[in-house]
C-alpha cells in the first residue's frame, strides 16, 4: 500500500508547515480532518480542495459540506474521492480553501511517495510540524508573531496626513487622534508674548510728565 506524504502550508504564512502521511486509498475527507487535527481548527466547515498546476491555478473542485448551488452543479465531494484518483504527478499540487465563511488558503503538495506503510502506524498522521498556526479571532486572523505597534502610529503612516488641512484635522480628532501637542506649543508661545507685552499695552497711554514728577 503506497503512502503519500503531503506538505501543507498556509499561503500567507509559508513558514508554518505540516507534513502529513496518508494512505493512497484514503479520501480527501481523511486528509481534510488530518490537517485540522494538526491546526486545532474546527474541521466541520465548508471547505474545498482544487486540483492545481505548478502555479497554484485552481481547476477541478473536491468539496466538503458543499452549499446547495454546488450540489446542484454536481460538485465532487471529499467523502467519496480517493486520493489516488487525483494523483497524476509525483509532485501533484492541490489548492485548499478552509471555511468559506472566513476563508484560509493553503498549499498542499505531494512531496514523497513511500511504497510501504509503517507497521503498526495509524494513518493519516503528522510526520512533521513546524510553526505555530494563526489563532482565529473575531473577524479574521491573529498572526502568530503579531508585533505590538501603536495603532495611532500605523494609522498616520497609512494616510497622507497634512496638519494644515482643516477638514483632515477634524476627521483625525473625531477618530480619537489628538493634536493638542501642536496647539499647546502655539499656545505657550502666545502666552510668553502676552506676558512680555502686558506691561506695554497698545490701549494704555503714559504721560511723560507724570513719570518725571514721580522721580522727584
């Protein structure tokens, strides 16, 4: 019985890798469950493998929990699809999309064919595991090594911020980005000028004779 070794990697995190050994007679559903036993994700989500070429272009679809439209179109299902029926190349590739509600994309590549199974081994099993998978949270992914960077800093670098643009400034303040420091600097300058000129206001007049009389 031939054993296929598949390399499974995230499309967006290619340093996160799982190598899975599975019998050629087993199905894509078996591979689907093996992948998510290794990731910890819920396997009961609508997902699909696609037979692919070397450029990862998706062709024939093999679905798990397909929607009614796909069922009506006669989509092939993972449950009844043996892996050996779709292997035409010793480096066969499959593009894999997990959970169409919040999709994650994977590259699945056949990297080795073993002629005999290992005595006493239960298949499929994870031959090698490298990298921590992203955690699923809220509306998307939390990368495994997410940097703690100020959201305000990121925002200012993403837009073309011009402090002289009044409309842009108002929108920045509405979004909670304070510009008080800049205003504070101008206010301090103004306060210094006021202290310096308070004693010599333009609205006050001085009689030179009164000043001279006080000297005597």
